[in-house]
């Protein structure tokens, strides 16, 4: 499959993807690490989201995360370089992780390879929107410059909103930043968070008095931005809260013309910072030009 593309696509583990997508589409994902006690596990490889969230609900000490090493990227880039094609490596926002810095160091150590690093400015399912478009365009033979330009446009048009039931995960993970100042000391408030496109960091953009109210407010915000009844593509990402994900999708289907929808797990390396009760949605106006895995396409 890779031999017939115009570029090899790589993504770091800050991405959340439909189940089976990476394998079916020959996408190389460099996992982030989850550290549980003395164990360092590859997120989504050595521990599944379900296993991780089961552990997290009862953990006395919160896990930590670490970015891929320079050596991890060297290994991935060398393997990708065997095809003699440009390598497009997509990364979660440098405002949230140093993963792209490891990739930059690896690229400097591999001067014979054409490696182009793309900071998506976001993460999770919003990052997936950019990467999945890149995968399809590469398979269709578009040159790297056109692929990068198009995913930049996707990133500008798409948005991400998420909420979580407990702030302690963001706080203990050191990711709370400007969210804390917005929420203040109001008891019981659940923030609605996005990623600032200018800084690539978390900012609060709304709030609800309960987890369910915050989810309802997210639905309202999506409808306000897309326009009642207009076409939209949705990637919903969840922790261990399937009922809330179903509620959000049903609400949005009722109020918008949903052209494409997929619900996926938050991977463990991101779940460390949001906890098991967390829900988000990336949304794009119109039909996102991507190919879903066969199983996901059949489910729709």
C-alpha cells in the first residue's frame, strides 16, 4: 500500500483514531508513554484504553506520561525512509507536548531523509481530522506541499471542544494553565475546553454546572458555530463514559445534518490528563474528505 503513495505519513501518539484505522491505512503512530508505578507502557499498545481507565478509577497514585524519545523517532523514520518517499510527520501541539522536539532532533540525525514535521496545533480527534486527510491525499498521489497546505486548511476550519468531570487530572498533570483562571473557585463547575489556535494550549471557552450540562452546552456551541441544520462531520472522543458520547451524538444528529460521524476512545496518554469521565468532539463544516475503516463505515 505504501509503495503507491506520494508520501509516508507518521503521527505521534497525541492522536485519537477510529479503531483499526492505523493498521488498515498503513499509518505509523509513535506512541506516547504511560508510566504506572515502575512500568513504562506504550499508550494503546501495551495497555488498552479500557484497561487504563479501569486502573485510573481506582488508582491511589496518578500515572504520568512521557513523550517518545529521539531514538523512537529515529527508528520510525528509518523504517519509513526505506520507501524512498518524503515523510510527513504530524504532531500534537508543541504548546502541550515536547514530542515534536524529539522528532526535530531525530530529523537532524537523519540528513539523508526528506522528513517534514507538521505541528497540527491541536490533539486527539481534531488532530485525526488532519492526519486522515493527509493519508487519503498521499494515497491519491498529491505532492507533499499540497497535502500540507490542505491539512492547514482543515485545521483552520475544524474545532475541538471537550469537557471533563474532574479538574484534578488536568491540575496534577500540569496542563490546567488558563483553564483554572476561567473556572476559578466555583464549586461543581465543569469547564468546556478548547485548544487556542494561536498558542496551541488549553483554554476554557464555557462551563456547565454538571458533567451532563457541560455536554449539552458543547452541543449548543457546535450548533451555534455550524448553523442549525447545516452539514457537519463529527469525531467524538470519550473516556469510560459511553452513555454520554451517545447522548451528544444523538443530540447533534437531531439538530445538524451529520454527514460523517465516528466515536472513539481517548488514548491512555491523553486520558491521564482528563480522567475517565471526559468527552470531546472535533467538528468540521461539511463532509470531511476522509476514508473510514471498513468496520466504521458499515456502522454508519
